[in-house]
């Protein structure tokens, strides 16, 4: 198991099911009280450790700890509420650095091609459906693509969503070539004048090299059919994943032009602190959050609301 720089275990198993932010609150608040009285190396290290364990990532943690330390020394943090507000504001700052554009990409000439990628069960298919619902409400015309030809039942799942939403779908054959399906779908969308093509892809572990190559090919083939495609590649993350999301994100971004993140299952107990690190490391914004299993449970990402959820 890897060790962090203060010699603690950093594997997922150290995290447990309980929200790490509850632990941060306990440990960090205590430590800030100590900081306020006078700087204590152990207190700083404990705060650092708790942030690392909350999947914050090393650079963001060091940055935040430095700031907390300075603010405490200067007497700007004296109460729990001040600490809470301070940490929330810093998280917002981390997420808003560079003034990220969180809107969905739009091709100069329709259709705009959006790929949904991620590990198994993250929420890709549900996100595609919810995105279709949002876009249709905004007056866009959407074509769904069932390009998960790998998992049994995946094509039927997309077809069921298409019927429920009343949007057209282009589906592949089970075990067929997903790149060919996406190519055909872009063709179909161009003929129909659809403004968005939303392509579902099969879940895959970032460690499965062949499947990652297959996905890279899907993106390349889309680009051959339509200039600039995929115009948006959304990496869908499960908020309950923890630290592993960072490794996932790195590998997907090596193979694909990941342009945005979607954080699903934020309606459960998980707070998804890891997206702060993922977003910063990849240099791409979180665009949406999934807040349930229904067709309307997708919301634009709001960093202030997110920070409040992280530091309740
Ligand atoms: N509570 C909750 N459940 C979600 C959310 N998003 C997806 N789910 C559920 O998570 C499960 C997996 O969602 P899918 O959309 O099928 O995930 P996927 O990434 O397409 O999965 P594979 O195709 O198997 O890789 C389903 O039961 C969804 O209803 C969310 O935001 N909140
Ligand atoms: Mg799926």
C-alpha cells in the first residue's frame, strides 16, 4: 500500500464508508483551535493528513493547509464557523481558479458530439439520458447513441430511455464495433439536423488497456466523421469511489480528450471531495452533478453548494 509523505496509509481501505469530511471536521476543528493558540507542528500535520485522506490530492492539500496556518496565525480564524467558512471559501477558490467554463460544448456546425466515458457503473447511461432531457427542454434536438455493445442489456437500457424521453436512438449490435456505431450516428444526426449526439459507451476499468484503446478509437473515428468531434468528452465519476477516481481520471485523460467531469451519486452519503483534485489535475471543470436516478436528477455544478456539502 502506498504511503503519503507523512508515512500514513493512503489506500482506499483506510477511508471506510463514513464521510471523511466528518473526520476532517473533528480533527481539523480541534487542530485549528490549537493553531489559534500557537502554532503546533503536530496540529498542522494532522490537518494535512485529514485532507489527504479526504482525497483532496497532495498539491491542493498543501495549499489549503498553508492558508489555514497563515490565517490562524493572523487571527483571521478564531471560531468553528470562521474555520468552516474559510475552508469552504478556499475550496470554491480551488474549483473556480481560471474561471472555468462549465457550459456544455457546442460545435460551430451541428451536430455537437458528446461522449460519455467512465468505469463500470459510474452513471454514464443515466447521465446521457438526463442530459438529453435537459437539452430537449432547452429546445435542442438530441440523438442518443447506444454504443455500449459490450455489456448485456446495455443497448436495451438506452432504447428504454429513448422511448421514455421521446428521443431517437441509433443502436449498435451486441458485440459490434462501438466506433462504427458512433460514426453512423453522427451521419444520422447530420441527415436529421439533430443538434446533439449523445453517445453512451461501455464501462471499463482504466487498467484494461485493450478496452481503453477501443475507446480512444471511438473518439478518433467520431473526429473523422465530424470535424472537432467529440466536442465534449465527459468523464463520469461515482462520488462514492474515493481516491481511486484520480487514477481513473488520469488514465482516461491520457487516452481521450476529456473536457469535463460529471460527479454522480452525490445524493448519497458520499461528498465526492476527490473531484477537487481530479478537476485541478486534469485542468477540466466539473460540469454536472448527479443527484438521483431519475430523468431530472442532473444539475449544473455549483462550487459553493458543493463546498457546503463537503464542509457541512
Ligand atoms: N442515487 C443515484 N444513483 C445514480 C446516479 N446516477 C446513476 N445512478 C444509478 O447507478 C446505477 C448505474 O448507473 P448507469 O447509468 O447504468 O451507470 P453506467 O456507468 O452506465 O454503468 P455501466 O454501463 O454498467 O458501465 C443505476 O442504478 C443508476 O440508476 C445518481 O446521481 N444518484
Ligand atoms: Mg451504461
